C-alpha cells in the first residue's frame, strides 16, 4: 500500500452558451477585436445597472440537474470584492451564500475502477476581462493589456468535493463533465477557446489519515492531459517535501507545460473578499414546476446512451464509451447506423480512421467534411467488393478532406477493383504468354513462382485487381 | 461597537486611499461617531422581523438573451489613461 494519499478537488469554470452576457446585452462571441463587445454595464461605469439574463439561469439549472444536484429555488447573487485590472467594477458578481445548485455527483471510470465523485456546488458568476501580459508572463511584464470583451460573460463554476485521488481520475472526471455539458447544450466546452477552464486543489496526507494537509492551488493548465500531468507532478513534489521532513506551503502555483513542472506564483495581498449580498440584482425565486420543466429538457446523457448502444446495437462497452464521450461523435454514429446496419463496422471506422484523422490534425468532427451518409455508402462499396478495405481508407481520407460521395471519388481516381472476370482473364492470359519461365517453374512444382505472376497481373492492372481473385484465377488457368 | 485605527488603516488600503497619520486619526474618530449613531437600532426589538435579503421587495427581474448595441471602441477607450492596440494598458500587476 502507498504511504501517501493524494486529495484532489477540481474547480471548473464553464462559459454558458448564451448569445449575450450575464447582466447586459453585449455579445459573447469569441475571438473579436479587443474592447468591441462592451457597454457601460460590463465596463463597470458608475451609474450603470445590469439585468440578469434568463437563459443563463436556465442553463445553469440544467447543468445542476444534469449533475444530479439539488436546485436551490431561493437563490441570489453576491459581491466578491477585490482589486485586479481584469475586474472593472472592483468586485465580481457571483453566488457565494446560496448557489443555484448543490450536492450533486457524477460517475467516472478511471484505472479500471468505477467511482462516484460528489459535487459540492454549481454557481453562476460573471467572467472577468482578459489580460495579456506584455512579455508573455505576468512576472516579468512591465505592463499588461486589458480586453473587456470577456468581462461579464456568464459562467458556472462547478466545484467537486476533494475526492479525486490521482491525475487519471481528474482527467476522467473532466472528460465526463465535458461530455455532460456538451450533451445538455450548457456550454461549447472548448478548452482552447477558454470556454472550459480548470484549477486543481491538491494536498497529500499519510494513507489512512483523516486530516487534510496544506494544499496548493494549481492554475494555468490548458488541456485535460495537462491537468493530469500537473497533478501527477504536484503530488510527487509534495510527497518529496514531506519525506524530507518539511511541510507543504499553502500557495498558488502555476503549471509550466514546456518544463512539465509547477512553480510557486508570487502571492497577492492577503485576500479578504468581504462578500455581501448584491443589491443591484434582484433575487431569483424558482418554482418547483419551473425546475421540473427544466429537468424535462435534459436529453439522454452519455452514460445512458452508452448503455443503449451496448444493449440495442451490441457494441462492445469500450466502443460505446469512446463514441458517447462526445455528442457529435455519438450523433454521427447513430446517423450512419440509419443507413448501414453493421454497428461494429461503423464503430471500427469511427474509432479507427475518423478519430485518427481528427487527432492527427487536431480537428473537431464538425470541421471535417465526411458525412454519416458518406461513410455508409463507403462501407457498402467495400461490402460489394467494388473497392478493397485498404482502398476504402484512401477514399475515406479524401471524403474527410473534400466531403464528396465515395462513388464519385472511386470513379475519378480509378480506384475500383477490377472484378470484371473477362477483363481480368485477358490480362492473366497476357501475363502467362509473356512469362514462360515462371509459368514452367510453377507447373513443375515451384509454388513460389505464383507470387511473381500475381505481382505481374497487379502491375498490369495498376493495383486495381483483387489479389486473392487473381491468385485463384491464375491457378485455375495453369492447372489446365 | 468601536473600530481601531488599525481597522481603518486596512479599510483605507482596500479602498486604495493614501491616508496620513492625521487623516487616520480623524477618520477613525468620525467613523466611530457614525457607528455610534447606529447603536440606536440595537435598541429595537427585531425578534419578530424576518431578516431582509434585499433592500427592495423585488425578485425575478430577468431579461431575454437578446443582443443590444454596446459602445464604440473610441468611446470605450476614451477613459483609459494609456491605450495600445485597442486595449487598456495597466502597469505591472505583481
Ligand atoms: Zn456589456
């Protein structure tokens, strides 16, 4: 048994999929020129007052319900006061005392073990603006640039209980959380666009101890893989500190992806947020009916869909897990299944070729041009013997890139197998006529000579013949 | 309730006010006087009054998720003491 146990809790910030900000009608669109999506409210100009976005409340409740939380029907907003340039008002409007959703859970599978991870709370808050540091790092920059386009974008913060024990569990938790939020339409959950961000609180303690050690908060992890690596590094680091007889310092640390280490950040003033109830925004009172209506909008979630793919279509559980880990993949699979009946074959192509190409190019499914109907037609062409499996992969790569129908690609590139027996027989007769020596060798018992003859036929057909068929036709002819 | 000069010093720091020692003494004295006025409230029996969540008796003030025009960038940046490439420039943070 390990001498130490890691105690890990995750705080995940997720941008809600609204058109406008939490308290004003400014656009939430990503990637626009700095300070072009702002107004007096999200700039915190004196005298401005915001009004709460209804859609944000609905999406936050939906997130809470999908995560098996209880909804607080009496909920409100609070002020968290601190000075930082990304926060134009000098305070953030968030939910401190009565978050919209509490006490949920989600089920994960990591390192071959099933585990239920409890969720402490889901609360709504506004995103601060975005800071860009002149020299790339806050530590060395003479100045920073502030863009308030993100200021006031609606977020939910989802706080897990400190029940995760390893980097792998944390990664599995994030993957499941991402899938649930994608399925429910709560968020785009794109880490690369910052619509999902994760901080990790990490401490270690002697195994079996019930006392929590001093924790470090790790920031700046830009992928799920980075979260796993940062946790693994930090747990090792803290164990080494304890082994040397020192104690862990409670602090904020930043993950350095290129070096693969966490580093202490210079800490700000001792923060006392002086939280109090926000008086500019009216409290929210939800009815039980409203909550039930919201519950009814929750679609089939990843775990249920996974079970259904196993039960109804006979997919192996592993395949079903991969396919349901993303809504777009699951929808692609089921749409293909409407036009082609072999579920396992579809799943092989999705998990093989499709994911391979997506991963190799760092693309999302929506960015590729291949369609479910296209994949179904391709599989039918292979079944009919028009093209080989190997050629199918080449055709698929073209479909992925250009999105055309497989029949068309096969025709244009002359990829179809010559299965026309008469045409093939002509070519075989020609090859036999031109190669009397290998023919004689084969007929006198030199079995390997057939390989040469098959090769010659394949060459003559530019690889479009089916080698198996060529082999048997050659044997038939030479046996005469 | 009384607050100390140290409390007021902390308050001044949080409010980014640069107070001299004399200012601090004056502020501490006047803040304590103001707090003194409020002790009147403590004489009221509020045992039967439900704690107020909000100063106004309102709830569920919500808007639809519809776009509203914001400000032109020139207007936005007009208040910035230093501006570069469409962004506000702030001095070194840490
Ligand atoms: Zn705004």
